[in-house]
């Protein structure tokens, strides 16, 4: 049965193309994605157009060889095995499957290992080595059952049942399929049920029950029509067509189903179907007495190269050609075909075709009057027929045993249903007692739960109380900080502002009352002092205003890109005369190429405050230096002076509002400490760092650092 054997193609498509899985720690996710990039197109094309997959298969092989990844090497060998199976290189396919199994063991790929073992069973079945095929299928079934891989378990049973059919062990096939059917029903998998229908149909083919076979095949076809799986549909229709031709001798039905087969056949199988159609059409025309047409189709089938592949089919064609020429009374040609058919049938051990050839030879010799030779042919044919009748009797016996096995199985199922109903009744009778016990337990549980919820609620309230206490402590700490800030602010307002205003008031009173008695020099001196006091007061108010804006978040960053040299030049022009008046040397480094992106005015104000402090706390004869440093990813500007320095214990708090470190300059200049506080706030707002290095008596260095 050529198409029954084709059912193996159906099962290999189902099994060897399962999605690949592996232990999560056995390969990197990136490796898995790379492998699947090749596996998917190979999987989609390998049984439809094997040649096109070779570039992908070569890429996968190169990757597997270079990485020694177990999963990649499994995929490479398994797919090469599939490719060689598709082109009917069975020995090479078996070699690749064995290599694939070694990699599954190394990589812990259990599911893939079971699939590949099952594929080896398929290979040996294709080679008609049924004992080896049974061994590998049984091993796959045992492993799948042990590890609860139910789908693989059922599919391996289906494939093993086909081997049992070929060995005429139909009772074993039915027993296995019934076991698989029960398991499949519990899974609710329509595709598996469809495959089981196909397997049952194959059993009925071998038992010669064409109508029963057709019933099961049509069930499977109805499922696959939904998914339009053309390759499987072609296989199923082909099986029906072949059975009508070889068993029922109903060539009209056979031709119809072969046309359906051709409709769904994939390209590389089309020649095989056309070959079978020619065979069937020849038989149809022979049965109608149209011997010329019969000879045409039989001859075309014989000339097809596939006749050398399907030798059994060729033997049948030779014998049938003998029948055609005998009917046309061309006895020499008929004898030639009969003898060729006889020899080929004898070499492949097909007694039915030998018997038909002997019958034809016997009839020709009888017509020719060579009764002695006809008698010898008759004796040999009777011996063959006796063996065939024994085989037929065994088949009928097998069919009876199968029918009895099915009846026994149905009886067991019925008994099981009865037993289940009895158990259900027992359960219903016990249910009321269980319900009462459950209600008591529920009551106890509710009481316990109520107690537990109360305890949990108290615990939650305690946690909430603790959380509130912690939050209140944090708020108190924050309020304390705010109070300190407020006190510092009021201290500045009440002290640092009151003093200059008092000086202004005293000066104006003196000018008002003593104007006439004061000399011009004294008046000029007094006005200069008043101007200086007003300037200090204005500067302090400006600093307080800026600090207030910072606290309220009213100051916004306005970034732009500029050369650092432009900013340094502008500051040097402002402070050159101020430093010169105090006898201080002002040095500024420059670099026309270095650019910086930040708020220009804010950085200028920050450096202005630092330079103001430097002038204020550097004695005459000292030096102030503006230094620039540029490194990859960093720009820093340092204001370094040789002033009086800052004590180490005071350095940590000079940027905080609550510090009380304010002192006059080297010539009595007023200082509130607000300038440095603003500098730190400016730096934070610009995303820069402000660092201080100072030593009493040697000076200070304030550095602003930007990341670029």
C-alpha cells in the first residue's frame, strides 16, 4: 500500500517539527533567537521544497560548529536528518538522528531526545526493518509516558501502530490505539483525535474493510479541511483512492479520490500521484474492455522513472500489461510481460502478483494447446493460492480478534461507566455528612478568622501609630531646621541691615545739624562713607532677594553655550579696579577654544560672589587667581586667593544658612555670609559641584565643577 506508507509522512510532519524547547540555562537567549531565525524557514519548507533550505541549513551548521552549543548542534543534526528523510536518503538520515540524540543528552534536551528517538523508528520503518522500528518507537513511548509528555506519547503510539499493521499484528495495533484514544479524549486535542482517526483507518485498510476505512479517513479529512493542511489532506485522500483501487477494484471511486489527492499534493509528491493515477486509469479502461487505452496508461506508468522506485507497483503493472495483451490476443507480448512480472514479484516476494502471472500464462498455454506447461503453471499457482488462502484466513481471524477486542474494550468502558456511576452515588450519599462537617469547620474558621482579623487590625494600627510618630519626628526635625533658618534670616535682617541703616541715619543727622560747621573735606568724607554704607546695604538686600527667590523656586535656568574666556574677561574688567584699589594682584587664565553650556548670568553671579569674598578677605599685597581646567567630560573654574583662610572646623557649615560664621574683611568690610550660601544654591541649580580647599593664613580656593 504505497499511500498507507505515506501516512508516515503525515506523522513525521507532526512530530519532528514540534517547537524546540531547552533548559533555560543551557544556552543564551540571544543564541536561541539566532537558532530560531534559521530553524523557522527550514521547518516551513523542508517537506515542501527541500532544496531551498540548504543555505539556511549551512548557516545553522556553521553557527553550531563555531559555538558548540548543544541546542544548536541538536537542531543542526535533527534538521539534516529530516532533510535526508525528505529526499529518501534513509541511511544518512539515521546517522544524523543518532548525532542529534548525543547532543540532546549533553544538553539535557529531554523532549527533543524523545522526538529524535521516535524519528529513528520512522527511518527503520521506511527501510522495512520493522523490529528496529518497534524498538525505537517503544523506547520513545516509554520515555514520553515516564515524563508525562502526553502529546509525544500518543503520536509515537500512532506511528508504532502503523508498523504493527505492516507486521500483520492488527490486535496489537488496535490495543495501542485504544489506549491512545482514551488518553487523547482526556486532553481534548482535536488534532490528536484526527491523527488517531487516520491510524484506525489504516488498520481497517489492512483488514480489507474499505468502507470502515473511508469513514475514519473522512473524519480526519474534515478536521484538516479547517486548517487547509494540504500535505496531510493529499495523504488521506490518496489512502482512500489506493484502497478503492487495490482492494475494492472500484476504479471510478479510485479515480475520483486520486483527483482529490492531486488537488492537495505538494509539488515534489505530484509525480507519485500522477503515476498512481495512470495505473488506476489503466485498470479502469481494462475493466471497461478498452484495451488500447488501458495499454496506453499502463505503458506510461511503466516508463515513468518512479516505477524503479516503487518496485511492487512495477510488478503489478507488468502483470496487468500481460492481461491487456492476452485480451488483445497478442500472446508473445503477453507472455513476455507475464514472465517479467512473475520474476519481479518472486524477487520481492509478492505471491498475489505471481499467482496472477501464472494464471495468465496457464490460459495462454491452454489456448495454444501446450497443456503440459499449462498443468505445471496450474500446480504452482494452486500452491501459491493455498498460501494466499491461509493468509486470507489469518486476516479474517485477525479481523474477528480485532472486533472481539473492540467489543471487550467497549464492555470494559461500559463497566467503568457503571462503576463510576456507583461511586458518584456513594459520593452523593456521603455529601450531606461532609456538608455538615464543613459547616462546623466553617463556623470555627470564621471565629478564628475574626480573632485573627482583630489581632491583625490592632497590629496594623500599632504600625500606623509608629509610622505617624516617625513622620511627626521628621516633620519636627524639618520645622526645627526651618526655625533655625528663620532665626538666621531675622538675625541678618535685624543686625546686618540695622547697622548700615543706623550708620546712614547717624550720617544724615550729622550732615543736617553740622553742615555749616563741617569743612568741605569732612563733608566729602562723610558722603563717601554714607555711599559705601548704602552700597553694602543694597548688596545685602540684593543677596537676600536672590536667596528668597531660590527658596521659592522662582529662579529658572536659562542655558546657552558660550566661551569660558568671554565670562572671565567680563569679570576681570569688573574686579580689576577693585583689586587694584586694595593693592591686590588679579590674575585670570584664558582659553578661547573651550565652550560651556549653562546659565551664563547665574554662573557670572556665582563667580562674582566668590571674587567679592576673595577681595574682602585678602590683605594688601596679596594675589587672587582665576584658574581654568579642562579634562574629558569636565570643566572647572577655581577662584584662588592668598587671604586669611577659613578654619577647618568652620568649613563644613559656611554654605548653610544656619551657620553663624560671618566676620569682617581684612580692612573691616562688612560680611553677612549670604554670598557663599547663594553660591552653593546657584551651583546646585546648574547641576554643578562647589568645592572648598582652605588653610588658615594661606588662603582659600573655591572650585566650580561642571560635567560636559
